[in-house]
């Protein structure tokens, strides 16, 4: 539940908002799962059935200072031949997330 005392630029459904609202949580695009405040966004993702909250601010110092990510150029010299062998059954390995919790990642066969 998000409580906003004064509108102050918050929008819900592209309209100024003040009061209480339960932002839509989503597993797909963040369009329906976000509350904008200027360029900032409060995003409500769902991972393994558990909703969370993430803030996104494109104007942070770290983002402004970023010059991008260095990556090697693509080309035929960088292609490595291989062979795909599908799993015999569905696998669901558990890997740690950024909060240190184990999350399941389903691998289709």
C-alpha cells in the first residue's frame, strides 16, 4: 500500500494523486506496476509470487556519471561453434538473489 500525503507530482493512472493506493504488481512490463514522480519510478515487481518495491531514479549521480559498459565488438572471429543438448526433464535450480534469498529459475527442456 502506498500512502501519499500531498500530490507533489505523484501520478497513478497518469493522474495526479494523493491518498492511499495499492500499485498494480506485475511480472511483465513495468507500465502497470509503477507510480511515476517526474522521471522517478516506484516499481512493484512480483518474483515467485512475492511482490516487492523498487525505486528507479535516472537522475542519480551514479547514473549521470556512467559512461556505459565496455563490450567487445561482434564479429565472425568471436563465434564459437557448439552443440545444443536439451535436458531430459524440467530443471529448477535455486540461485541467490540480491537480498541473499534463494530464488527458483525454471529451465525448460
